[in-house]
């Protein structure tokens, strides 16, 4: 794990690779029941009949997990002053039970 970096220590083109995390079906359903209880996140039968053809994770769950993965790199350790917002968020493909997500930041 690397030490934290302040904004002025970063350069255009710096890249940070995260580890990975695999989503279990139970984690997808638990998160969705609390924060995003849409049928394709919480009900296997309804999800199979949806445009996704099966259960998928909430995009908000994948966003939160991606932040955790980035945090775990150590880039923010001792230097993070809180978030200032996001300009764009896109979910280009559904995340399904058993999928492993990683990030390149």
C-alpha cells in the first residue's frame, strides 16, 4: 500500500490499479433491499423476466464498492479531505452475482 497523495502531488496520466472484489448474490440482494429495492436487484424470478435476464447489482453498490477499492490502494490515506462531487457516472454493463470488479483510476 502506498502513502496518501495530495492533489498537487498528482500528475496528468497517473494511474492507480485496485484489487478486485467479487459480488455474492446475497450481498447484491442485501444492499438492494436497503438502498435500491428494484425487482431486478432483489427478486431472481422478476430479474430473469427483466431486460437484464437475471439478477444484477445496483449501480450505486458498484459505485460504493469501487470507491472502497480505490481507498484501499492507499492513495487517499491521510490526505482525503472529502468528496467534492462527480461530473459523470456511467454504468456500461450490468454486474452479476459472481462477477469481480476492479478499477483503474
